[in-house]
């Protein structure tokens, strides 16, 4: 989507604010002994109370309303019987459609206090997202955004996963353009004023290689831990405007 009307901006801001609010709520529920299905059930109830729909399940056939990615799960962890334990690092990725517009966001945190390594990974991933958001400027290219998150992570001894990517966002969850987590500067589609994309680096503490554990779930080959942050942004001349913020 390229935002051209105030009602489009307000609709996307509301959907993305509610998605980040959902993530904050789920984080309070994520305690030792809680299953990832419990978090998914809570997400479904939260979205239903807003009058929205959980787009992961409705648009892609994914069996959950959210992705629950503990420890070495790279992306698309299916909520189920996994019981959270003290010491886990957990990524939650949530999306919803609300009043015709889509929100999409992800966050990573630990169950209990973070180790030094966990905190370093979390900080690196957050920084990679922020660097990419700054690069989401009118006139830049998708490759500039991708390179910003890749370079930030690699300079700190981490890797970004290949093959998965961010995307355009609007009235559907997955719109053009695709926004890979790694790229080459000054390549790819040109970013135009008002374009909405997700910036969502998936950062691995170890090697970048992964394998498919099942139909949906990717895991790191070396079992290194993984983190992800995601926000939807509107391209402006000053960089990405985060739609979940004022």
C-alpha cells in the first residue's frame, strides 16, 4: 500500500498499535509452566474482542493466530504443547486484520532474567531493526533497508537468516515489495513516499543456516538462539515512520 489518504494512515496505525498492545499483553502471560497454545488462545480472544481476525490463520492456513518461536526456532513456530521454561528466549510474532487494515509486529524476550548472551542478541536485533527503519527513506531502495539490518547484525558477530523476508502491508498481510533480511545497497525496488513495509530482522547468535523441522517451523542448524523484532513503517523522506507509534 502507498498511503494517500488520512483514513488509510489512521486505519493502519490503529491495527498496528493494537498488534503491539497484544504482544505486550502476551508477554505478561509468558511465564514458566505456560504452554505456547495458552498464548495462542489468549491472542485469539484478544483479537476477537476487538472485532478483528487473526490473519496468519485466515490468510496462510497457518494453524495458529500467532507464531511462537522459542530458543532455536527461526520462524513460524506453531503454538502447541511446548511448556515455557525459565531461561528460554521467546519470539512472538502476531498479526491481525482490524476494520479492513492489517497490523503485524514481533518481539523477543526471555522467560526470567536474560543471560549476557541473550541480552546481547536482543539488543543487536533491536538495533538492526532501528538501522533498517532509518534506511526506509523516500528514494532509497529495498536493498538499502536489507543491507542496513544485515550489516548491523554482522558487525556484532551475529547473522541474519536468508530466504525469509519482510513485505508490504496494507489491506492484506503480504503485499509487495518483499524486504529480505540481507541485501546489497542500491538494489531492488525504489521506495516511494507513503509506501508501507514491515522491517523485521531475524537474527541468529550463531550460523545463518536453518532446516525445516516440519511443514512450518524453521530451526537453526547449530541450535543457536534466535531473536526477531518487527514493526510496520511508512516510508518518508526522513526514514520509516513507525505506524504503531504517534
